[in-house]
């Protein structure tokens, strides 16, 4: 569960300027384990990470779209 949640949060950095997904993985303490899982082809870890990333990105983009439609000016001020 932690790996999926961390992936969901880290992948949001792809959408927001100024945030680093790698740094967020470092904060969660999952940067090294993720690199190790890719190196060792740990398919279970990679699958959980990928599922968390896809779900996180889809939900975050939906929330961001809604915010842009309903609170565009405020959101742009915050993002700037």
C-alpha cells in the first residue's frame, strides 16, 4: 500500500511544475527500493508502483481539471 501511495503522489510531480518525483520518492524512503526493484526485475513491486502511478495520475488530472474549470484564477495564482 505504501508503494502505491508513494507512486501516486510522486507521479503528480509530472503535472506540477517545480516538483520532483524522485525527490518525493526520497522523502518517502522509496527511491533506492524502487531502483533496486527495477534492476532486479521485481515484477510485483513494479506492478504495484505502476498501478499506483496510473491511479494517482488519473485522479490528480481529474481534480486539476475540475479546479481549472471552477477556480481557474485562484489555481493559477497558487501554481505561479
